């Protein structure tokens, strides 16, 4: 289990030297990325495997972390690619799509994926064959048959498939030699033994801010979806995390002070009467305990840019 952060230390660094605090946290994260890349290069070579399966719950920063690992692999001479498993979603169908208890389309279920095609692509890549990665149009909620991306791996190449279901038995068991990586914000924030900011809140803030800024979804709707997201995590994601070769903590010590201004703006606009209002009333005072750090100190390749924007990695 990762060590917790401590709010008194966070606030001291945030108010005393915010730029240095940001650089320190990013350096720690980048060191973990470099160590992970080195392990991946070593183990995939030993197993003669070209596939890495990267999983993690919503708001973990899977996309940016995968790309940072790719960059780190390239620096040690291993050409790497990333593929989002979201591209393998199937068009929702009233007759066959998984549903929640409320009768809504269950976006957290692994049965939303074209598992047959995905597993066929894993085997084809290991045989050195070219695959055509599909494209899922989220605005239309349908696969765009006119758009595909070719991928073929040479001897010293790796592909990282990242998605919430990468370690699910229905995926991972089809490729036992794949290197497995689980990513999540795994550190709580404490104050003299008191839990003052839960790790799940870190991911919730990321979702709230990203959805508000870039996905046209207000905080009220994100909070409404969060119960099903958490149910999906407990059912389809968390049970498989200990199959991973590495458990990667994607939280950073200076993160809540960075996210605070964005999150308060979104959350303060949430009306009374929404689902999870009690949790919101606990979360807002907890946020107020933190100092604020200006987002200008966040570098372009930071995982936080996946949620606040302005990053170097296009999504």
C-alpha cells in the first residue's frame, strides 16, 4: 500500500515554494515512469511478448501514463505504441447491450467491448501480422467503419493496450505472457491520523474537472454517474488488480492544490437534491483545507494535463 500524503506538509510546500513543489512531484512521477519502462523492456524481452496490458479505474490517468511510458521506452531503445481499448467498444444495442439495475446502458461492463476482435488482434500482433485498429465515434456512439489505424510490430517493438478492462480475465487470460500494469491514484491525504482526503476523491475530482472542461458534462451529471462507475470498478476492475506485475500510484502530492480551483468552480454550481449530495457536502469542506497552487506550474507532459488541459499529448 502506498504511503499517505500529509496535508500540513502539502500546505507548507504549496505556500512556501509552489514552483519547487511542482517540480519535485513531477520528478518523482517521472522517475516511477522510467523505472516502469525499464521493467517492461526487460520482462517483455524475457517472455518474448510484444503486448502490455494497462488497466485502472476511471480518472487514473491511464492515457497520459501510457504515453509517458512509451516515451521512456523509446529513450532506452524500445519503439512503443499505445492503443486505447475504448476503440473496441461496440455500438449499443437494445437487445444485447449490458444494462444497469436501472435499465440504463452499462458503460462500465466489459461486454461493451468487442472482446472477440480484441483478442484476435492480440494473437495477430504476436504472430507479426498487421491489424486494423477500429475507431469508435463517441459522439455518435457507434464504430466508424471508414476509419481504422494499421499496426504491425517488428521484433523490438511493444504496444500498450490501455483500458479499464485490460486485466479482466476475459482479456488477460487470452494473453498470459503480456506484461500487466495497474494504475490508480492510490494515496490518501491525512492529518495526524485523520483521513482528510480519500484517494477515490482524487479520481472523482479528475473526472469532474475533465468532464466539465472538455466533455460537456456538468458536475451534477458526473456525480450522478459516479455510483455506477464505482460499482463497475468493484465488479470488473479492482478484483483483477493483483494480477498486475506492477501497481502504479498515479497520484501526486501537489495534485489537490492544483485541482482545487477547477473543482470548486464546478462543484459549487451543483444544485441541491442531486444524488451523492451528502458526499459532496463532505468533499467541499475537505477541499477548502488545502492551499491553492496555480496551474501554470504544471508542465505540459504532466498527468494532470489530461484533466485540466494544455498538455502535449493529444487525446
